């Protein structure tokens, strides 16, 4: 007699495997065969993982390279800021905290040794605007990962989208989240995905704030489709869908009204105005092609085993006449003998019609490679682009980082400027002949921050460079919030290059802050963030109770910070500069708390608030032990938060926490008793007994547990002495050696 047991999800697993196979059969009609897919992009594992102790590697002085006054600072350094000899880092992506631009994270492909092409998800972070970087290591040691893509949400949380593979033709992604400035990451969320994925996060103030959108190459993916979105701040990602035209090797962008654009080789642009609405299914307004006078190149010249650039798309969020303009840029192989140029086009009607292409590189050579063209747009509408350029090495591939910008919506461009020393992209290869497939940049009104890879010291390393001023001659003063609670702290920043009178000293400046309740106000001393920055910071307590050094405030007061700019650099003196915020002392009201769509593994908690708030649900198996939490990104008055990873046949207790834009908190714990719900039971066991003995599964239990991976389950085998339920009276099945029969159970749950 052979006895074994298994969870009923085994049957669901069989069904899912068959569905996936069918989906791939469908996909074959929509995507090119694997043998015909473009080889220049593919991320595959060739070498096995070999642990390398970083401390055992040698070190050298950390890279700090200057060209034309621009400083490139190495990010992949040890705790002492030294270069690590023998490793490699390339293909960097950068994200910046919009609430504190000094906090940045760079992700890259980390090779622990150049003798092995096994790569992992490396990263570094800074809290001082890129002057110093910390490189903790990799997110998941020993896990093959590539194609790092980072972004930040409006609240300053970082998201790291990372590709992995089964080593053959299946590719998928996880999105890791950091809530502490990039110092640590969560366990990651399965996000479908595929090779050369890109992501973007909606940071507008619309209904899509916090949505995460991602697309990838349809030819190399675990799913039938090449687009997904998350409408719950990255807690989960929706099933794959298609983007019309099948764009790949391109980026995504969100417009000022929450509209979504996807770009790719071709050059294709697709637009959706409804993707931002979590209640609407994915739909696309249109897909169109843009003429950039050429095509993307791969596996050539300075990057023999990779792309020479991807397609970049960006949207103008300024308040001027160029607001809503859509821009596309790429390194393009034009007609004739010139190998690559930086080409640009713009649309002034939301992506439907496009201008003729414009060449941005101003060299006269027809043999130079302008590769890895990259673009970003500042909030004030300035367009920035950077790229690698071989014009300084005629006939060769030695490259320099170049830069140009446009202040008139891309109609004219500044003279090209070299930012870095020259480097040889053909050295330091970690068992693959490329420097990655892209680098990344983010613009602000004062300049642009770039993360790029170079081989200045003979190895592939990641560098950060700041382009442009970090301070203005025309001084500004900023409060850190638009609203303050009645017991709170106001953080104040002054930006004024003119205050930096001594480049070797940390200096101070005094400003005033007042309120309707205290018109005379308080003086606040601000201190320069470092020598030679022109940025000054300080804080003051706000309270309904007046006191020395405390600004007295009350409900509905206006708080005003005032700075006197002695010289704004434009011929004006003693200019009064202000910033204001409102006082909100009222605690938000939570109502209509409900639990809906309760399943064995997840449930939704919905509730309303009387003003836009951030919402969090804390939950657990008892009211006194609420150890788990789930949140929804962005401020909203109508909330729906999904709780995942629940146990079936279990009782859960929860409370709802919210915080309004002033920082006023509120909690609804159902009068101290907590809200509660129970998950339904999953049928436990499917058992079989065989009349003859000697079977492979004799006295074994097979348990398949959902684990949110591409395989859907983790399997476990253990020995048992008896069956949990008696199969007597069941259906008789006659099977010969190596035979099988499908068994279907009704009334079960599909496991995703």
C-alpha cells in the first residue's frame, strides 16, 4: 500500500501550469521566436554564484575625478571610502527622495569578482547630497539579479525593481521597498516583469499618486504580456497586459495630470490617461511612432555585448507654456557613416504629433560614437541630456561624459560640455563585454544628478556627479510642510550662494518666522549644511502654548518664514523672500471601516476620512499583538488597503491609523476592541491509497505552499505513518507504469 497526502492546491497548481503553457502558446503569435529575439539585450547567467568576502579583497583610494570643475564621486566604495579592487559595478539607476533631495540611492549590477559574470542587486545610499556614499552590499546575496531600476514615491520611499531568471527563458522581477533612505530593503514583491524592464512611480497629486507602472521586453518574460501596474503602493502587481505596438528597450513617464507614457525601440510611444485610476482596467488611448532619423544599436563599438542606448521619454511638469510637452531621446544610428548621434523630438499635443528630429551633439565628426544617451526634465521645464562621447578619441572608443540642456522646450540646445575625464570602456569587463545597457539621471531646478559607470581606475565602477549649481544667487526660503499641526516642528531651509562668503567655513544666517498668533515672530539661526554649499538649515518648535524660542500658533493661523536677501545677483538688494504654511490642529475623522473580499490568503480593509490622509492598517492574531501592517501610498479620503499573506481558517484583529498632511494622527481601534474578521478554511488534504506497494511516494507527504514566485509554490516532502483522512469509498483509478490521470476538485480557490 502506498500512502501520501497533499494540499488541495496541488490540483490548482496543475491547472495553473497548463494555463501558463497555453498563454505561452498564445504569446508565440505576438512575440518573435526566442531564436529571432534581439541578442544585444539579454541578461543570462553563465557562471555559478561564488561567495566572495569583500574584506579579503584589496583596496585603493576611492575615485574622485574632476573635469571642468565637475566632480565625479565613486559610490561603490568600502566603509572607509576606498575602492574595492577586483569587483565590478555597472548599469546604475538613481532615485532621489523628493522630500529631502540630499537622500539618494543608486542601484547597480554588482559583480563581486571580475572572474565571474554572476551579478547581484548592488546599491549605495547617501544622506548628504552625494558627497559621501555607503555601499552595504547586495539586496539578496547569492541571487542572480540584473537590470536595476530605481524610483521614489512622493513620500520619499525608494523602490528597487530587479530582474532575475531561471537560467533559461523565464525572466521575472521583484520590487524591493526601502522606507529608511535606502539603508535597508524589504523582502520584495513579485512584479511579473521581464528582460529590460523599466518602472516609473506617479508622484502627482492626482488619484494615481503612488501607482507603480512597469513594462519590459515581451520576448523574455514569465508572463503573457509586457506591462503591469501596482495601485496599492507596491504591495502587489496586477496581471500582465499588453501595450499597443509592443515597445521595448525604453522608459516610462508620468505627465502632470497623471497620464502615462511608454516608449521603446521603433520609436514607439503609447499613452494611457486612465491607467492612473485604480478602479479602471488598463486601457490605452493610442500608440504612435516617432521619427528619430535612425534606430537603436546593440552589440557594437564601445559596448560589444550590450545596447548602445535605450529610448528615453519624459514629460514637462512646469507651470509655463511648455507644461505637458512630451519629449523622446535616444542614441540613434543615422543614415550614412556616422555610427551614433543623440537625437531628440518633442510633442506639444500630448504625444499625438511630433516634431522633426533634432541632433543634439554638436561635433563635426562623422565617426564619433555618442552612446547611452539619457534624458530628464526639471520641474521648471529645463531639459537635460547626458551621454558618453568618443569625439576625443578619433577612430577609438575612449569615452567622456558629455552634457547639454535646453531651456525652450527642446528647440535649441546649449553647447556640448565634457564633464568627466576620458576612460576606456573595453577594460574591466566582468566576463561579459559591456558596461551595462544604460545609466540614469534626475533633474531639479538647480541642476541634475547623474549616476554613471566608468573605468577611470581600470575597473568598472559607479560614479555620482552633480551638474549645475546647488545654490542660487537669488535666495529662497522654504518651510518643510504646507501644513503644520499645533504641536510640531517647522524645519526651514535657506538657499543663497551669496551667503557663502568663506569656502572653508560652515557659516550661519538668521531668519524670522511669525504667525497670526505671534506677529512679532521668532528669530531662527540656520547653519550651513557643509562648507561651500550655500544651503542653510534650522528648525523651531510650534505650539499653542507660548514660550521662549517657541512660535505661538493656533488653528487656521498662517505661518510665514522671512529671509532678507542682501543681493539677489540681479541688481536687487535687501529683497524680502517668504514662504508660508497653514496651521491645522484638527484630528482627522475615520469612518465606515469595513472588511471586504475576505479570502483564505488576503482581505481588503476599506474606510473613509474627512480629509486626505495617509492610511495604515495594523493587524495580527490578537488585539494586543498587531505585529503586521499594510499601507496605501498617497493622501486620500477614500481608502482600500489589501492585507496579504494571511493564514486560512484564522481570526484576525486590526486597527486603522491615519495621518493628515499636517501630521495630525488618528486611530480607530473600534473602542479598544479592535476590528476583526475570519479567513475561510481551505480544504486540507487530498489523499490516495494504492493496492500495490513499492511506489516512489510510499509513506510520503507532499506539501505545496504558495510563495509568490514564478513557480507559484515551494515544495516540501516528509515521511508520514498514516493518512490524515481515510480514502476508503473514493474513486477507483486503474494506472499502469508511468501512466497518469487528471483529477479535478470542485469548489476550491485558485492560487495566484
